[in-house]
C-alpha cells in the first residue's frame, strides 16, 4: 500500500470529507477508500480517452477494416 502526501484547496478538502462521511460514514479508513475510488475512476477515464483518441487516429488514416464477406443479413445468418 502506498502513501501520498498532497496539498489541496481547503474548500475541496472540506467538501470531499463531507461527501465521504455522508456516503461511507466515519469509520477508520473510509477517507482512504474514497480517495482510492476517485483516483481509480480518474485513471480509467484517462485511459479510455487515450483509447478513443487512438481509434480516431486510425479512422483518420483510413484504416482498412477488411472486405465485407456477405451482401445482406440473410447470408450472414444462413437463412
């Protein structure tokens, strides 16, 4: 488990602590759990944004996705 020491604005800290108390309660470790959850969500959002940007770059390069192997839906499902 890692330890991070950071400085944040007082108003942001107060609001965060209030929300953590209202959602998770005041038990020991709840603030750390909430911070971990927030950091994980932030990381996931940034990763997803990077994936989307890379996909758009492929589209701009007119990436060839291959040939269509069927003419209509019936051929696809052999009906």
